[in-house]
C-alpha cells in the first residue's frame, strides 16, 4: 500500500482519488501527529465488507470447506450431459 502525507493528499486530492478508484488500491494518508487514515474506493470497501461477512459466518465457511472437500475427492455433484447442455445453454 502506498503512503502519502496529508498535505500532498490535500494538494492533489482529485488526482489521488482518481488513482485510488482506478487502480483499486487503498492509500494510507499520514498526518504529522502520526495518526493515519486509509482512502479506499466505495466498490473496494463493499467487496471487503462482503469478504469479512463470509469469513465471520461459520455456516458459509463450512459450506466452502465442504465444497473444497468434495471437489478434491471428486465426489461432488456431477450433472448429466443433458443438464450441462441446459446449464450452458447449448
């Protein structure tokens, strides 16, 4: 993560914000007193919140673990060729 002083952030606000939004990379802004804050695009923040929600949910994490297990052992759901045609729209 890149870091910038609050003065440079303020002086270049428009270009810095455009860079954060376009590159999808958060930016750490530091202040003289040592305090800092992070600038992140709204889309990236929402994705982070969704990830945190999944990671905090025991049932969702169990579903993921079960899915990995069945995939690893090839014991998961396997659609018929007709079902695959329907799924793929062929």
